[in-house]
């Protein structure tokens, strides 16, 4: 709104983002869609439990970044949440980026051990979760010409 009041348009290479890390923030995240941007981003991390995100957020050129908590005392991060969100995002043509597994990853009810304390070493991850995409429109806008 402020940009429009100044006679300016939202820059095409700028992705507005928010962090819908729980149900309340998830509902508020729909306000981001009012920004006339080429892509919208959601940093949904760290999750302590599964969060049902509003269906309006799932669209082409939506970018979802997810990761487990890396701080001491972080709660378990269920890798099923990552798989479920990855699949939801893919259904609607959005992009998914798994940042890290976190300190306490769980897979199929069992602790998923990594040498890296943050679970950030991609080589230690299950192959199906090695996904780090960004919106196609953003790649196009920022690529060297």
C-alpha cells in the first residue's frame, strides 16, 4: 500500500515473505497475497507440530521454506511434515526448500541421526527430501543475461 501511495510499484525481483509457524500466523499469512508481487514466500520454520496452512497460499510462484529447529532444546521435527508440505506445494505449482533437518529429526517414529548438529548436511538427508527450489520467476529475474 505504501509503495502505491508513493506512485511506486513492487519490484519484480523482491519476494515478500512471512513466517506462518503456527495456526494464528498461518491465518494472517493470507494478507501477504495483497502485495502485487511476482512470487510470495513463507518461512514455515521451525514447526513444533503440523500446521494446516490456508489453501490460498498454495499457488504457482509461492515459495515455502521449512526446517527443523537447530537451537538447544528444539522440539522434534517430523520428516513426514516436510514430505507432506513438499507434496502440497508441488500440487499447486509452488516451490519447496528444505533448509535443515534440525537437531531432533524424527522419521517414521524413530530418531533420525545426523553428524551435523543442525541437520544441515544435505548428504545426510533422505534422498527424497533433498529439495531446495526457488520460484521460477525469481530465477528468471535474477539470472545473468
